[in-house]
C-alpha cells in the first residue's frame, strides 16, 4: 500500500495537475484567508483528507498534499474541492488512474526510473508581489460586545462605521529549500481591531505595520521559520484554548517536522513588555516601576494512530524576566520547559514567575461525524490540602459536527467552551496569558463559558451560508484587569464568580448569520450578529440588545 501511494503521489507531482504553483511550497497561507473555511466545510461534510493540520497557518506544501489525497476520495468530490484544486493547483486535470500494485506508470515520454536518475534541478530564484485593497463597513446598535474578552462598550469604542485597508505582499523564491515573505498593511482606522499592535500614524486614527515578515527553510523533514506571523494551535479558525490568533502576530522562531502519522511543533516568541507600577499592580509602596520582558515557549506533537484519529499533547510557558536577555535553554526545541526550569544550571532571573500550561486533545472523524475534545491545564490541585485553598484552573472545549444529506453540502454542529474562573491568570499582570491585552488562549478569557449550535450550507464551492445560536455566561474576572488576581484563597467560590464591583453574573443569548462569497480574487463576507444580554458588565438589572452588521469586501491581485 505504501509503494502504491508513493507511485500515485509521484505521478501526480509530474502531471500538469501539479506542475504550476503560483506560490512557493514553503510559504504559509494567512490565517484569515477564505480557504480555511472551505477546508473546514469540506472536512465537516465527510472528507477526512481535508484535515490539513491541527496547527495554523498551513504550509502550501501541506495544502497541496491534502488535495492530492482528497481527489482520490469519493467522499471529498464536489464543488468545494473543485474550487480548492482550481486555486492551489491552477492547471487542473483529472488525476491519473491509480496504478496496480507493483506497476510503474509512465510519466510523459519517460519512465519513473529515468526521472530518478536525473539530477535535481533547482528552481530559478525570483521576487513576486501581490496586493489587496478592501473596505470594512460596520453598523452598531446600542454598543459593542466584541471582542468577547472585553466589557460591553459604547458605539464610539466599537468598529468604525467605515474603514479602508490595503496590503502589499512581496515573496522571494530562493529555490527548493528557502522562501521569504514581507507583508505591509495599512488601514484608515484601527479602532477595536485586536490585531493592531502599531501606534496610530501621526495624528490620524490610521495604522501602518508589517503583519507578516518571515523566512522559511527546510532540511529534509524539518522546517524552520523565523520572523513575524500569526499562530493558532488546535481549535478552529482564530480560536483556540491553547494558542489562538486573536491578537497581533508573533515574532517567533518556529521549528516543525512532519510525517504521515506524526507532526511536531516548537515555538519560541517574544511578546510585549509589561511595566508593573505601584498604582496599577499593587507593588509595595516605594517600589520603582518595573519593566518586565516576556517570552513564550511552546512544544506540541500530534500522532495519528489511525485514519481520522488525532492525539495531541504539548505545553506552553510564558516567561517573564526583569532586565532582558534570553535564556537559550528555553529556546531549545528539543527540551521541555519542565526539564529546563529544574536544571541545576538555571540561575533564575525571573521577575515575577513563569506561567506554565500543559494541554491535550483528541479528534476522531468517522465518515460525516467528527468529535473533538481539548483540555488546557493552567493549574490543577492534587493534594486535598491544596484543593481547600486553590481552585483548579482549567480551560476546555468539546465539539461535534455532522454532515447531513441535502441537495447541497451541509453540516450541523454543537460546541461547549469553558474557562475556569482563574484560568490564564496569575498574581501579576506580567504573568497573565496575554499579548497586548489580547488572549493567547480562548477568546472567552477567564471565568466564562459558551454553548452553541451551528449550521452551514454550501450552494457552490464559493458560496457559504452559516449561522449559530448560543448561551454565553461570564463572571467578574477579566483578562486585562489590573491588579491581576491570583487563585490562592478562592477555592469553593461559585462559578462564574462575582465580586463587590461586579455583583452579578452576566448572561446572554448570542446569534449570528453570515453569507460569504469565498472567491480568491474578490472575497466578500456579510455577518449580522445579535446579542441579548442580562446584567451587562456584571451589573444587576442592566440589560440590552446589541446588534452588529459587518461587511468586509476586498480585491486581491496575486495575493497570495
């Protein structure tokens, strides 16, 4: 079977189906790209091969490898797959027939033996440029509740009614084993955009920044990436309980390795500095302001014991240090954080302490049904004496989807997400699991849960209708509050929590509906969201309905 699969892959690679690739295999597809929703939709309708990876962004080489497998499966065929094949393999052609075991298929005028004997020809190097221009239009009623980790706010603090944006993306093809990207982004108004990390441009509300700037290289099975990019591990889209992409892109060193049944990932990133003060962080009076340099280290590996079954284990550590400097032991992709921290050569230097989390997940897909479970352990108490003083700090997610028989591809799903009251939090704000005040974990932040059902329909491979409805509850704690709150002494308190300043649990019904035109050149997305909220911002009796209509449309020229 393995020999047969290799013959098929080599035959496809030599055919017109795989000959023209507009982008280098080592480049990644930006997380916000419409193709991610197409891959997710294809997977939910029963195509196991559409599960490219539990880690995003996807490498284009992995996307093409998934498409090679998908075109061979009856369950994958349809309009969504056709669109993905057309985009990522522009010279589409019917895949060649699967050869019989032991057969050596011809490729063009020569045989495979002849190809194997020829020396590898290096592709010509060169630059390529692409651009995107677009507009975001937003209409708000009463106020804004998104992002969900923040309080409800006035309309003036929400998305601007109209904002234009533009991106210029330059890629460099350095041959088969190296490639680079630099992407500059500008927008007329960055208000309420959690991805913005740059200051406003001069006296305007506009911003200019680099959203991607990295070099990717590979050595056999090992891939290296250095520079700026967004990262999301597990979850779906931008959301993850482990490492999400709700905040600005990370400046990181990433090491990856991939086989058919094993995928490994290690990251070391710098995140924003935090300045602790007496006023904001309850330092001892008279203590001078302390600038804390923060870094993020993470390791994860995924195994696939059987077709459609994934198991993932890993760890992340937020490192906070006074004065600067990088301990290279923590950047070693082959050493776990727990081992490094307890090394006798480690001299300390931590300003306030480090925040370690461990996580695990499992995903099982059988035909049209898929189920997934994730667990993040921020802190867990083993001893009864500790449990009497300190609550568990866990975040977890359960989800299931089912493709349904309909004239068009369709699916339904259900999901439950929960973050314990003190999940992602620590005593000092510098240790809280965030970057620029945006969560590195779940968008819910701490002390919240969300249960929802969803559905989607695909009339064509480019048209998607979707909607969801759910119940959202949140307590008194917030990811960005200062001084931060430690869990010590809070065992046995009700969940979600309340406080003197926030004496009621906020409860809300959420609903949304979207229509999307997922065209790689002219993507358009219209979303209408409604929230009926009781005890707004945890204040008793404060209730209201929040409506948001959001339209994003853009034109892309060779992007990406």
